[in-house]
C-alpha cells in the first residue's frame, strides 16, 4: 500500500495540452475517484499513474518514490480496464496467474494466490472457463481478480462499470466498495458517472478541461461546490441555476428574470447590484402558498419514491424540483417554490466561483 | 362467411399447389436461392475436377478420347523417377518457401504495425509484388537471373564479392534456390498484409494490461501477439501453402522445370506430360496425385491450428 502524490502534472499530445497542471494528494488506503465529463483528462491522468502515458511536466510519486521514469511493471500498480482487457486465450485461472507467472512465482504459490483471490470474488467455479464464456459482470470480476492477485500498492480503475447494464452496475459498485473496505489498498477510480463517484469515494477529484475544479469528500462537494461547474456536475438531477443580481436594499435578496425575488441569508457580503447565478438543488425546493418563485408546471414524473417536476419560471428558465410527498400537479398550472436561504448557493456570474456566505464556515 | 366463398373457388391445379407449397417452405426456398451458385460450382469446379479424375484412369491423348485403363497411369508414375523427383521438388519448394514467407511476412507485419512515418505509403508499397501479374514479375526475375546480364551478378562483382557471374538458372541447386526466392518475393505481401490485419484486431488494452502485469517485449509477443494471431496465421498459411504447392506460372516462365528437371513441380510436370506431350491421361494422373497432399495440408490446418477452444463462445 502506498500514497500517491501528483504534483503540477502537465500532459501534451503533440501541440495539444490535455492536462494543465494537476495536483492531487492521495493518502495511503484512500479511495479516490477522478470524475469529470469525457475529454477532461481523467483517464489520461490515471494512465500516467500507471505508466502507460509519459508525464510531460511535473511529477508523480507512489509512496516515497518518484515514478516519472519508472517502467509500468516496476510501479507496483494494478489496473482494471474499461473493456476488462482479459486475455481471451487464457482461462480465468491463467488470466489471474499471468502476472505471477511472469514474476517467476512457483506454481503451487501462484495457484494458492489465484485461489485466494477467486474466493474473495466468488470466482472459484469459473476458474477453468475462458473469458468468452463469461457474462459482463463475471468478466469484470475476473479483471479485478487479476489485480488482486498481484497485491499491488495501488489499484487503478478506468471506468470499470461503464460496459455493464444499470442493475449490474449498482451491484458491482457495492462489490468494489466492499472489496476496498476489506483490502484497504489505495485506489484511484476514474468515472464519468457522478453517482458512482459520490457513492464510492472517500475523496472526489472533479476535473474539467484538464484542470482540477475541486477536491473533497463527496458530501462537501455536494454541500459546498466551489464553482458553477462542480455545482452543475455533482448531484442528480442537476442543481437549478438562475441568473440575476443581488439586491441589498432591505433584507438581502436575489432578483432574477421575470421579476423573481428570492430571500437570502442576511450574513452576506456581496455588494448591491452584483450579477450572480443562484443555485438551488431540486430536492431543496418546497411548495409554498404565497411567496416563492412562480413556476409553470411543464412535466410531472412520479417515480414512486418521489415526484419530479419540471417547470419554467416567468423568465423562461427551467426549474426541476423533487418532492418526497406525493403532490399532484396539472401541466400548465402555476405553483410557487421556495427554499431555505441557508441551502441556497450563489456564484459569481462571470468567473463562476462560489460566494462564501458566513454559514459556509 | 369464409367457408362458402372458399367452397365456390375452383380447385387449384396440381402445379400451382406444388408451387405454393414450395414457396411456403423455408427449406425449399433456401434451396431455390442456392441453385444459381450451385450450378456455377458444378459447371466450373466439380465438372473439371471430376473430368480430371476420370482422365487419370484413361489413356486419353489429345484428339483421342481414350478408354478406361484402371490405375495403369498411377502404376507407371509409381516407377517413374522424374515423377518422384517432381514430388520431392514440390515439397521442397512448398516447405522452404512457406517457412520463409511466414517468417519474413510476420516480421514485416510486425514492423508495419508500428507507428511509422508514412505508414500507409509503406503498406501500399508492400502490396506491389502481389498486385503485379505473376507472369510479369516472373519475366523480371528471368532478367535478374540471366546468366549474362543478371543485375545481381553485376552488382556483386562490382562490389568485389564474387569474381565470375552466377549461373542462377543453369545449375540445379542454384535454380531451386532462385525459384524459391522469386516465389517468396511474390508471396510475402499476402502473408504480411493478412497478418497485419490480424495484428490490428488485437486490442491495445491487452498489451497495456500485459505490460502492467510485467511482460517484457518478447513476452508480449510470446503470450499475447502469437496466441491471438494463431487463427489468422493458420488461415493465411493454409492459403499460402496451397498457392505455393500448385504454383505453375513462375516455374514455367523461369525454368520450364529445368535444368534436368531440377525445378519441375507436379503442376509443371502435369502440364508438360498432359498438354505439351499430349498424354492427357498421364498428365491428369499427376494432377490428381496432388490432391492427397492438398487435403492433408487443409486437414492439418483445420484440426491442428484453426479450432481453438477459447474462440468457441457461450456454452457451459
């Protein structure tokens, strides 16, 4: 087991710079997810940790050792690929034993290692099969088994669940998390699925266009997103964002398009007339009688556990609200929605950075 | 209502009833669609093959149909030293040319699979020997191997490596090596390009996984490339062996089987005896004698190399 220190790492492919100075510190035994939309550089960063891509600038250290010029096989990392990358001509047992065989481990010792990993993952009945004879979830498990057998310092996962169907994905998510709790090996996990990131990680690194937008525990990212990108990326359905400005005449409030007015916490240090983006999570919106944002109901989606409502403000901006209660709405009717001022996020309209309110501290 | 209206309909004729039953049967319909292709195969493959086999059992000559003489042709060939020499030549030619084509073709494919500058240009160039009609390239080789004007002899003499011209096609050993070299030159592109196509189907992530598992470059080739390429190698080499075994054009242009039958292959001997010599029956018998060798090559490839357990999907 080892920590991983990524310091000011840059990556260019030819003239195109993909990563613009990324720094992340991963503690020993931590489960870290790199999350971001496709093309943000998260997989490239993972491959640089593995040694499959060269580091253009900056440095990566695994444990105490800087690995910039260390060959992949010397780095003591194991990787699980998106397409599993199982050797099709080897049985499950041979796939798992391959790295041990290359290391020159004796047959009985390697058999024992494979057996142990297979027991952890429930692969014992499948050991004699070929990858083609396995289902997607089983292949996924073999790929993890191959990584476990090596007992590496760091596990790397490159979108391992994206080839699975939704139900299996949820199941494997739990299995990977359980595995980590059992083995406590440092894990770096790349995904574009923010729910995967939220549910599995000790720490999330949100990446976008080759930079790190925010690093933190899942709930911190959810509760206090640093900027508009993180705010809209983390959480499902996404946070509602309304454009407008601050009014501090009287009690502080937000004025938006179509005459919307939303009361804010009083402990606010933003000057009058400042253009801002207001963010409210769908699950924080409440129905109200008199006050609140007037919203015209467009679509109602009851899922059983909750009711999701999609509507439009008078300014034409879309708003999504989630209710645990089974309210019934008719499309076209106008309702009013409010939110607890302390649950409202404010972002700078131009830079997208979060305005700190005193309740943040 | 349907019952009375059906009752007044006239009974359909037997012909139209058969037709409608056929058009409803999937098997009959499938059989019907296969007929044109089957007819082509029958006329252009089965009939000539059958005729060849039949001629082998007759004493037919050009201009004379011939009568059935049983295995007399084969008995004659059994005691014919030239026939056995041609069998030996054919095996030597096929085995050595195929080994060389495989080794060089695989090597070339591995090089072309790297990220080279002008990659597609080189890939196109490699195909040239394969694209040029055999007779043309054979004539070119004829000049290269000429006893007086050979560019090879000239170049080697200019470099001071030899002091007299090489008698490429006049000496039995040299002639064998020369025709094998020409055949290898012609056959490499087919092997290289087919194996290259096979190499490109191997996912990059397998190499990455093996690299992380600790494989060296040689181990990547030994444990990833080679096993995954085996099915393609089997197909490619089967074809290559069949083409080489039945080669005719190159020999016919370069040596016509000479000197002293040293380069006579079964195909050229068959032509010489059957067409040039007019002994159709005997020529056909030589050609038919190639069939067991070809069948053996196909069966070996099919059972020995192509059927890999890991390729068979599903099934518990």
